[in-house]
C-alpha cells in the first residue's frame, strides 16, 4: 500500500482574485459588445425615426450600467465578506451566466479550466459565507466523494459512513468524528447522480461538499439556489484514488455556519 500524504502537505487554498479579475475583464467586454450592438444598428435607425437612436441608446446604457454595477457589487461583497445587496441573486448570475463566459476568457488567456474552477469555488464560498447563514446541525449535509476512502479498505462506507472502523489510514475517520461531534448528516457518494439523490432525500438547507474542481463546480451549479460551500480535495496519487482533505477546513467551515 502506498503511503498516504502526511498532515501538512495539503495544497494552498485557491484564491478568488483570479476569478474577480477575469470577471472584470469579461464585464468590460460585455459592455463593449453592448455598445457595438447599439452603435451599428443605430446608424440606420435615424432613417426610420429621429428619436430611435436616443431611445435604443438609453436601453443599452441601462444594460451596461447593470453589468458594471453588478460586477462592482460582487467585488465589494467578496472583498468585505458582507451581503451588500442581493448576494443570493448575484451568486446565481455568476453561476449561470458569468462562469461559462469566464471559462472561455480564461481559455483565450491560456488559463486552465481547473485553475478557473478553483478560483470560482473560492468566490462562491465567499458569497455564501457573506450571507451570514446560521443553520441548525440537522439541516446541514456534508457530502464526500468515495475516493477519500482508502482503496484497499474492505469495508465500503458509501451511503453509511458509520461503518468506518476508525483505523485512521484515511481521512474518513476524522470526518466521521467531526460529523458526530456536531451532529450533522454526512454521506459518501460514488458520483453526481447519487449525490443529487442524497440531497433530494435529506433536503438540507446547506451543503458542505468535498470534491475535485470539476465535480464541485458542476455540483454548485446543479444545487443552486441551495447554498454550497466547496472544499477541494488533494490528489497525491492522482484523481479519484486515495484522495485527501484537510479536516480542519471542514471544521472551520462548519463552525462558520452552525446555528
């Protein structure tokens, strides 16, 4: 059996600054496209009616203002960690509309999708935490990937983490103890379909999920408007095999939202 990564070797937490910067650039491009969408057609609108260019210009100016204001509010919310105005709605805008555009922007800049997704998860967590949610323990769900369990373990804890024998060879033990200490639900899922089924059955008010960049991003999108705090796992032996997670990060995230 290969030795597991020792405590203290976890990757540095992702930074939201990259996502914020790309969001700003994307906003400027959107405003530029809005301007072109106004300027080019209005060249012939005056022939239809002399007031049409002004009316259309006002509409596009409002759209541009909304784009700039929304971006500014998102930046301020993440910077100060406070729900300034409509954080829940803005999180939806980021998830549904901005993320695909920012991924394409990153591709043009030579930035990998995983790097952008890491930053997106950090941004999402900041927006969720800024809502200052206080949730009862029985309405919180910790959702884990099955690859956190040691591959050689003969006792599979998928669906029932209390089967864990607490041998300490993987992080499942620490996470099971954490869930027991705070009296929160904890589930191990083998994939996105089972994870969605667990969420539907348990109907939590907040999910604390551990996964890789791709699965966290898709899970956050699928669960919206349900608030999800994502924690990236570490993959010292490659994807989906004997992965690790810093239990202290889960502990800190729990304490920030527990009522």
